[in-house]
C-alpha cells in the first residue's frame, strides 16, 4: 500500500472510518451491491473517482480554508 502524500487524504481516510453513512456504503461495496462508490489503493472511499469527505465540520473547514489560501483560488 502506498503512503498518502496529501495530509488531507490521510485525515479524510481516518474520519471516513467514523462516518456511519460511508461505512454503510463500504459494506455495500464489499457485497458488490454498489458500483458508484469504491475504495482506492490507499483505502480512501471515493464516489465516481472523487474523494468522499465525511461529515466532520472541522475537517470540512480545514479543507475550505486551505482551498482559499491556494494561489490557484480566485
């Protein structure tokens, strides 16, 4: 397994484990009843290839603040 280089992905991965809705999706993935959701090689739950950010207000705030600090934001 590759080490996640993005610190946000590591935090997201840990928070996903505490998100009940995502854990329900993970069970459906394991049972092969869910095709839109998946787990990448690092164990991060994704929807159609996009990272699923769990419902953790502090994490969402941290991600939004980082995005606004980025030189690419307008």
